[in-house]
C-alpha cells in the first residue's frame, strides 16, 4: 500500500527539497548502491530488449542487447521501486505521472518490451477476475465511455467507431476502413432486408445505423453508457432512422425479443469471463432457428489477465479471452456452430496508428479538457495497444456462428 | 456378448428353419408382445422423426411424426433386440448384415434420425478413448486405407483425394472441386517457391505433388499406409517430382526437420484426442519462426465420441474433436496464433454426394472385390456421413495458424 500511495504522488519519495515538479531531470539526491542494484534487476527482466536504463542523477545502464532503441529514465526512487514491486502496474503509473520518462520512441520501446515477454503460462480462467454484475458493469463503462463525446470526437473517425477497423489495403483512410469493417460485419452476417438484428454494446450507434441504412434491417441496440446512447438516438433522429433503429439504455443481460442476427462488436472484452455463460444464454434466448451471430473482440493466444495498469486506469473489469474460452463458455453450451473465425490483429495495430496520430495532433485540446496526466495515460494506453497488436501480444477475433444444424449459412464465406 | 455374437450371424436367432438368407422378408415366426413392445420402445427414441417401423411378420408401427419418409424393417429378433441393446452400434451392424432393411431413401432416413438427436451432453474428452500408440495407429490405418488402391479408384476422383473437396459453386465436378481444395489450402498457407513443407498424413500423395508442382515448394510427406505410400512414390517418379517430394512411410510422431509450412488434411481424425499434445509438440519442433500451419479435420460443435459402429467397422481409433479441444491440446500449449477458421461442412456433404453416386455406379465391382456385406457397410458409412454433414451433426474445419507474434501472415485472408 505504501508503494501505491507513493506512486500516486510521484516525487514525494525523492526528497522534500525537490519540489513537486516531476519533469525535472534530477530530484537532487544521488543514487545509492541499492538504487543501482534495483535498476540492474529491472534490466534483467527484459535483458533481451535493446533498452538503456537511467536514474535521476545521470547514472546509466547500457543496453544488454545491442544498440538501444530508447532510454527509460526513472526520475525518483519511488518510481524505481514501484517498478520492482509491480512492473506491470507501475510502469504505467510512473509514465502517467511523469516520474518515468521515455527518451526515444514510445511505440518502439513498448514493442521491444512485448517481444521479450515469454508467453504467460495458462491460469485458471476464473481465478483472477470477479464477476461484473450489472452495477459494476455500469461503473466500468462509465469510467471509460462517459469521458465525453467531445473527447472521443477529437481522435476517432467521423462515424465515431471505437473498435478495430478493416483496411482492404493498408493505405486507405480510417474513415474508409471503419466503413469497410461495418460492411464486412454485415456481409459475414448475411443480412437481408427486413431482418431483425440485436446489437449488444453499440457504442455511438454507427454500426446499428449502418446496418439499417445499408442493409434495410431493423435494429435494437443496447448500451449502458448514457453519453453514447444520447448521442446515438440523436443521430437516428437526424438520419430519419429512429423508426428502424431503437437504442436501448440497458445491460446486455436484459436483452429480450427475437432476432435473425446477433452482433456484438467490442463488448465481450467488458463482459468478463465469469459472465460468459450469461452472454451465451442471452444469445440462445434471442436467436431464431435460422439466425446467425457475430462476436468481434480483443483476444489472446493463451489465457492471461489483462495488464493491471490498463485494468486500473483505462478499462476496469476488462478481459481479453482466448478463442477456447469463448467457445467453451459462450458458444458450446448451446451447441452454436462456428462457421468462420478471422484474426484481424494487424488491422487493429493500423487502427491504433491512426488514432494515435490524431490523438497526438489534438494533444493540447486533451490536456486542456483534462490534464497532462490524463493525456500521458492515454498516450501510453494507445501506444501500448498498438505495440501489443503489432507483436502478437493481443489478437482481434471475429467469430461467426449459427444454430446447430442450420443450413441458412453461406456456401462460400465472404472476404474483404 | 451374446447380442454381439448373434448380430454377427444375423439370422441365427430367428429360427433354424429360416435358413441363412437375410433378405427373406419373414423369418417364419410370428412377432410376440415383447417384440412389439421393443419396437415401440425403439420408435420412442426417435419419436419426432417421420419413420415407419416394421417387424419380420408384417407388423407395423406408423410414423408418430407425420408422413413417413422411409420404413425400417427388422428381419429377425436379434436385430430388433440388438438395436434396443445398443442402437448406435447395432443399427449399422444390422444394416450391414441385411438383418435391418431400409424401405425408402437411406439418406433421407438418416437425415431424419440425425435431426431428432438432441445435442449430446459434453463428456470428459479423455474418458472414452484410449491412446493410439504407433502400433495401434498402424493397425487402424491398415484397416481402412490398405483396402486396396483399386477399391478407392472406383469411386474417388482422378487424383485420389479422400478428404472434403471445395466447391466454388455447387455444380462444379468433383475433380475440379478437389483441385480447388488443394489450391485453397496452398493459398491459405501462402506457399512461396522454395519453401519447405511437411505434410502429416498424405493419403495417395495428391496434395504433396500439387504443392510441389503448382507452388514450387519441396515437401516431406508422411503416411503409415504402405499401399498409399507405394502409390504416391510411383506418381512422384512418373511426374518427375521425386527430387522435390519425399514420401516417408512413418508415423507423424517421428516427423523431423524444419519447415515453413506444416499441413495436415484429414489426419487429425485418426490421431485421437489423447495424442493431441504429441501432435502439438511435433508441430512446435518442426515449424520455423515465420512458419504457418493448416489443420483440416472433421469436427463437432460439442464433444462426443464418434459413432461406435463407425469406430468398429470403418475407422478404428477415430475421433472428431471440437475446435476447443484442438485449440486447448494442440495449439495453445505452444502459443500458436489462430489466424483463420473456416467451416466447410456443406462442402463435405456435397463431396459425399459425389462419392456415393460413384460408389453406387461401381456397386457390382465392389461386391465382386469384397462381398455384399462390405458393400452395404460402405453404403451406410457414406450415406451416414453425408447425412451427418447435411444436418450439422459433423463439421469440417480448416484452421490456419502461425507462430505467436509472427507478422509473416496475410493482411487479407484468402477466399474461394
């Protein structure tokens, strides 16, 4: 607990005379043998990564793996020992507060670190996460998605799509790629005019409106973020689609009715593994005999908890599952038949590249809207995500499924 | 045991005076109340299927579910009670021996039965199967694949491909569809000239030769069927590909060397679940850092043992897994990253339709080559398989994977 409190006040442990300005190079006291031992211990955990490490008084450890791509500078003792204590949490805490500074390119550094990580051993999927009940889900979603539509408008695409885009070629614009993604989802679901779609977790409503507009379906779209639902309803009215797209401010657990297609893009990450059986029952309760489903989610090659800093600062309650976990706990209990799986992780890396570029351009506005610490946290989150998808630390899966035995399935699957 | 012995001699239990001709309508004795009770009990197990049931003396039970699509006639008491005792095994035994006769279309009847089956509850994957060690594997394979190349030539395509084909449109020929399948596999693997491929379970060598001929790769292809290996080596010599395609008569466990692509089409079914970890280690040992892999196999939506008659008469040691089982025991332990999954079950139903048609045409030759019982067993196996894929009782999965973190993966996946 002491470590955590110290980290929350990044320069407190350095020395009172150093003041409260975390950006100063040195906090005024010389590093000790213990400090240097700690730095060497940190370096040993990522020994194969070409990174230089430095302390507040100018002491440096050269890269142990060739020419360094960047330097990690600890600006005070609490940041240093915070990393030793819990590197996964406190790298983010230190970067966000300014007590850890990166000299060089953040993305390159993060990719180098991810590449050194050996794959995590599998852990029981239920051990390290508590259930997200409806109230917890609401708080978790509020934490992230109710930051204000103006904030997201600064760096998302025109349609406000906050999930992995699909780039037919790497050089199309983010706007084009988000439209291509929505179209790909519709084609994978084989939507026909007049069909009924349920969308669980609809963001600002882009996909629901796209499906109604381009494919002539009716949509009931669920979301527990008030800010997003208000925005989406307004768009439906403006586009004259309010009679065909209903935005419901409610939890996915309360989805009722029947549908020909069940779609969820970027929500499973927030459901949490203990509630996968609930999601499976919701789909089973709503999908018609000839129905198709599509789940689009961030996943992993092997089971592992999400980075604790991301869970603390960015996505409380979030979890990125393996395909096996989703099949075992969502689809298999109801004998849904998997038709098609596509891994789009390089498309998510590209999406994040666009978001980061726009976020960087809007840097001053973000800092004004919130503060510098918030901006740094989000820069780290976006760069860390891009690095994770580039290095294969994270995956992006689209899974298409149908009722067992249904022959209302495509003869040939769709492609980009 | 008594039941089994009786079944092996189908008419013995009826009455000595009935002779040994199973095709006679009646075995000469009247059905009792017990026989009729047994028949009603059988009907109750498939009550929602539109099927008529009949006994040897003309007694009939009308369909309990609308107009009957076919009649199942028990020609003697042992066939009747064999079904009660173990329907999954003894339907096949009775049909094969002639003691159970189908009046109407066999395929339609089988589809009706499959549709009535509720999904099997999941069972522990290791409970109902013993490991196929190398000797058992050889015996199992010999049982099926060493029936003689002349037999398979009667009803397979020109290239002797004995796995699910890929029909770009449902009306292309089987020959075209098998070539399209081989090409699809090569494109999914992104084969480049000069790359090294290992194929585990190569049948008569069609895919190995296709890859070398059309994609310029070198192939080491493994198979434990002597008849198939001899045939394949001969083809390689005839085509002038013997320097680039090596056919090795050995078990997949003994695969050595390094490859850029690991491919296995229709072998996983014979590996058996207890040996999945072994297969995973073999792939891990052989695949290069930028390597890709493809597994093509018959699977299921939910865990269940293969039909016991199929295991007894057609495929000893075979098992059709769920995706979850393959991921859990083959891919995840080595952090292989799943890139792409496609379910081609309707293509397997279409493939089987072609095989059945050709098998039917070659009926007299099959009966001459073996005997009538063998021909009936194979007719049932082919019709049962077609019905299983049509009704979604079985699936056909192609899974593409790569090393964790490898970016030598396609930007856009291939399609038909």
